[in-house]
C-alpha cells in the first residue's frame, strides 16, 4: 500500500542532497574559511607533539574573546559567581564583604536559593530591573521599562530584507539567512573612517526594490569589525525622512529626537556581558531591550522566549555584575585597566600605518582592528590559483609562517577588490607587541616575495 | 502579562498606529507557537504571588508551582560535589583552599586547562569543549555496555531543547504535500509542538494508550504515518523516554519495535532521554535507544539515523539554570555533520558553566575518590525520594472519585485523568476557556496550586487531564495531594 514510486528517498540519500535538505542549510552560504580553522587546529596539535616551527605557540586573535586571549576576569565577578554556586563560601571571611552581600542578594532572588533553578522567562526580575536602571542611567534619564527587556543566552513569500553593513560581523548575516531572510548590503565608507553615508543607505534601499521587502536596518555601534562610531547627525536625520524603517541603535538619540520619531520608531537594542570590561563570553549573558513594539506582538515574543525556558543563570548573574559593579568605597572597587585598550588601539594604528601594504582606519570603539591589505597582483593571482580569496590566502600564510591566527576580511564581506583581516585587540599589551612583531616581519617578507 | 486596550496604547503608554511589526506583519508561524508550561496559568500564578507579597488576603499563603520540572525551586538541594567544582572553576583562587576535596580540584583543573585562557569566561569551540565531549562519549560507552561512541558525534548544547530544535531545523523542508512531517506522541512535551509550529513543519500525532499505562503501540504509529503520507512527507519520529508528561518507561521490546518501524518507514529517530536516571517502578528499566539499536545488529545499527538527547536539568542533578546538555548523532551523513557544525557556530557556543557541569555528570567521583561516599549518598537520596513521591502520588490520586492516575514509572510528573461534570464543561465554554484550563485556574485561585492543564500537552478528544510535578518535598506533597482531592470533590459537587 505504500506508494514507493511517489515517495522521495529520504534516509538513504545523503542529507546533503539539495532536495531533502532543510532550507536552513542551503541558505547558510559558505562564509567561513574552513581551510584556515582546520589548519590552525592541526598546527596546534603538531606543536603539542613537538614539531619544530618558527614559533612556539599559535596566537589566536581571530575571535573577540578577551579571556581566551589571556586577560584575567574581574575578581569581584568570579567571587560572586563562586559564592552563588557554593553558598558555603559565605560562611567564611575569605571573601570581601561586598561580594558576600551581593551573592546573598542574588541567592535570595533564585528559586530555592539555587543558581540551578529555572528563572522567569525574561530573566530574574531583580536582575532585569537592574538592567533597566543601568540603561536609564546610561541614557541620561530616558526611561527604560523592565517589561521590554529580555535576557538571553547570547544572541538568534514576499522575502523579508534586512539592511546590514559591509563589512559586518558574520554571525549577523548567517542568522538572517538561517531564518529565511535576505541581507541587503550597505557599504561603509572606508576612506572616511568607515562612515555610514546616507546616500549609500538610499542606494541599498533602492536596490532592494522588487527583490525583497526591507523591514529592518541593522547597525552595530561600535562597529564589528570596523570599530567605527556612527556620525550622529547623518544617520539620524535620514531617519526623519525615512521613518517607516525599523532601526537598531542607541536608544538615547532616539529619545532625544523627540516625538513623533521617539514614539514611533521600533527599536531593539542588544547588549552582552561578553565584551566590554567584564568580557565573560563563555557565560553567555546578554539582553535585548525593545522600544515601541506593538504590545500584541510582545505577547508572542514572550511565548517564543519561554520555549527556551530561560537564559543561563551564570550569564544572568554576570549581567547584574556588569550593570551594578562595585562602587567607590566598596572593598572590591578597583579600576579595571581601561588604558590597555586605549594603548592597544593607538599602537595598532601607528604600527600598521607605518608599514607599506597596510592601511588602518582609527579604531574608535569595539574590540577589533580591521586593517586593509594592499596586496601585490602576484599575490592575488597566486591566491586564485590556490582557489582562495586573496585575504584568506594571506591569512593562511600568516598562520603557517608566524603562528598568528586572524580572521580574513572575506568572512565579513567587503567592497569588491579589497582585502582586510580582523584582529582582536582585547589582549594584554605584551601579547600585542608579540603580535605586531610577528605581523610586520611576515608582512615584509610576503610583500617582497610577491613584488 | 496584563493587556491594556491593545489598539490604543503600548505598554509604555504611547500610541501604536502604523507599526512595522504587528500581528499581521509578524512571522505567521509564531502565532501558532504555544508553550503551556510557562503559559497563561503560570502568568496568573506569578501575579497572585505578587498580590500575596503586597498583603492581599487569600485562602493560602503561598503559591505552589507544581507546573515546571524544577527540582531546586521545590527545595531539592544541589549535589555538593557538583557545586564545589563549579565554584572552583568560577574562582580558581579557591584551588588553594584546603576546604575543597582533591578530586573536585582535579576536575576543576582539567576543565580549566581545556578552556581558552584557562577561563570559563572564554568562548569554547561551537561543538563544545573537546575533553568534555570525550568524557561524554566515554560515559555513553560505559552506560551502553561498551558500544563505541565517537566524540565527534557529540554536540554540546544549551539544555537539550537547543539541540532538539537544531536537529529539527536541519530536518524540516519541502513545500505543500512534500512538507516534512514530524511524529510526536500525544501527550507530548510542548517544546516539540512549539518548535514544529515555529518551523512550519507538519505535526503528526500518535496517541499513547492511556488504558495500557500510556504505552506506545506500533499499530498506532503505523496508522498515524500512513494517514500522514496523504498530506505531507513524514521524515522524523520523536520519542520521549522516560515520557513527559506521562512518565512511562519503554520496555526493551517496545524500543526494538520502534526502531524496526523507523527503518521500515524511512524515519529519522529523535530519542529524548533527559529523564534516563528517573526510573522508579518495579520491573522498569531505562534502555537507551542507541544500545538497543546496536544490539539489533549491523542491518539496523549501520543504517538507522538517530539523535539522542540528554541534559543536566533533570535526573538527580536538577541543574536547570545552568542550561547544560548534549546530543549524540548516529549514522549522520558526514557532509550533513559539517553543515551541523556551521549551524551551531552561529550561536557561538553553549554556556561554559553548563559544559563544565555536564562533564561532572558524566565523570562523577569514583569509588576510590574522597567525594564518592557523599556523592552517592546524595544521589541515592534524591532518586529514592522521587520514587517514594511517585508512588504516593499515584496512590492518593487513585482514591479520588473522578481522578484516575496511571503509575508514575519515571520522569518527574503525573498526568492523571479527571472527569469533569458536563455543567463545568459548559461553564468553561461560556468563559471561553478549555475545560481543563477552567479547572486548573479554579484550583489556582482557591488553593494556590499551579498545575498545567492537559490541553497544553495534547490529549484524546473529550478527555481532560492535568500535569503535576512530584517535586515538592514529601510533607508538602502530601498536603498538595490532599488539597487537590478536596478541591476535586468540591468542584464536582458544585457542577453536579
């Protein structure tokens, strides 16, 4: 009775057969440079086995992972987390008073006084309220409502289009495509410090006509990988003319622009405990604040989040410690060395711009530098022969010969014919010196070889 | 969430005409997403708790949240060893503290050594920390009597739910009559129905047999899939064992039959085994789908494609808040595995504390280690208490006229059937409510006990149930059972 002839073959055909594969997989286009990561893994293994190389270890600055790069976590954060997980620690005097107080307070807010309990869908209410206070403080008094905030474990016909910058953090484009959306690229202007130009936004919007239905504009501030900050006037005055677009950005400016814009533009702003001073990427703590979203839709947003149960509790706790750090006078108050990042940014800018074949825009924010490579034609041809993008080719050679792992610009999309790479600058100052040494030495040799 | 007049005012008090994102422009699949475990009755419970805090007078002084499988929230104590290692991993300076046992320190050092920058605050590989995956593979091998497990087939995840949804994303495709159909039990854990709605997959219901202790009948599976072939392309069969909400534990024979069925009907098997340690009934035992598959010989073990899921949220650990979990994939096409790695990389990595916790679960203290005695004592006590509460629950509910309760063979819930008088059913309809929701809401308002109506899990037309957890401490559970018994009698009387 089974109509074999009518049935598509399922299990016994490899699932990579396009017809049988979920559209998700087809849409996740080959963005990642698989060659580079595989080779990095292999080299690390070879080094462990004692194979001789011109370097003793691989320096991985391809991710935005401060602690992975050797920066130590904040003691206060880790002490509070330890005490929350194992409250016996509260009985001793070993931990400072402010740590014990905070842990006590947080445990009080956990069901059964345990960090192992599920929490409310939006996050532990005490922590969510803390986030809204943080946002209001940050935005000079612009009110923030806890009901509009969702803590999450890190960030997730007629086709929906989302305007995304070029270059852009690759996971954003992957996420949009995974959901069946279309990305509409708008190019940041490299020569003007990666400026977002309104004419370019308009061009991008035009290009979407007949292709998809643009509903959202994605902006990253500070930019990843560019580290640029948007020009306040240009971005937002455009908004006043094209105010039927959803805009993801800094909430304060929106509020300051006053009604009707401040009451109509729908906005989702995202933040996380993975970057900044706290740098706890592995704990997966982040949040979204929703502004001017239709309350009927908010109910469904709640439902969607509830199917994931809740965000990881260690991540939620990290957020609380981020929004409410120790204050002057508290035993744990100590200045985090912000000067490291400022120093690193300056160092990268001056070194790279002094080497022929490199140019680097000023890094105004964020955790990365995104220098441009001006590669000789010979190198570009050699890359083509090897079946690689030019910057990927450069990065593979960089890894092989100097043990430095960076992220090729191709992964972030870039203007046709340009080459870049992204490097993490949230690293120790000594590490950065080592990185720059290896980089400049390799680059000089490389440019000579292909001149 | 209390709704104001939706058409005029937003939550923050501003007018909301002309929005980009409305119910009409929203992804239409989302409208079909429901998750009863955290649904309207729970929202009302939270509100009542708020009212109580503000001093409102009610016939009870606390709300008992027997809606969600959250052991710690109900007072179960975390296992000492697990929390010691987590504390050491969080604040490694504690490695110098001689109050922590050596075996805990050893594990913390090993986990930290495998983390970037020796810190749980660094991202891990998207598939999960390699040495944890190796430990998971070893655990599976030991559990399954030596059947090999390859760490490359292990994917760590944010709870089991994350991995389940990831696999469904890979499996669901096609249009119209070719749209992927996914078989799931009725009743089921509503993550499945929610995910299928969100992905626009076709949900194919197969009914568990309430009269035979919620057993799974191959004839019923066959009926369901045959019927489904007329309007979709069935490709997936989901089994929850031990079951949620029903608690039934599949016999070995049944698992074999299911595997045979999956092979015959060309179905991908998803085995949700998060309650594998929670088995209570005499004569019942957990048999992993993988073990049975391999014991059926190469004809099956080299062809049937399968994914099994486990988590740190249940069993004896109850560490829901850490969001630890994994899946093991069997016979997955290598090209598909590469795509799977790409898919999981989009969300970067699962929470590292959860990965660390999972490592401890699969690598617990051994008999020759200092923490072993305490660990085993705590583990045994938790599981014994659950077994006792399972028995007690079945016993009490079966003394209530109008409530019938199957034995709670495993998991953490009871799913008794309730008989509702016709007048109550009519009253519910008037109020625009599903009858068992009407019943549960009344129970919440009168007794402060929060359960989840059976309609949230699926049930045969014309039958009504509720799901209650067996997690409250024994003394409190006795009181809860008593109150429900009294309520049921009152309710039946009122509507007779």
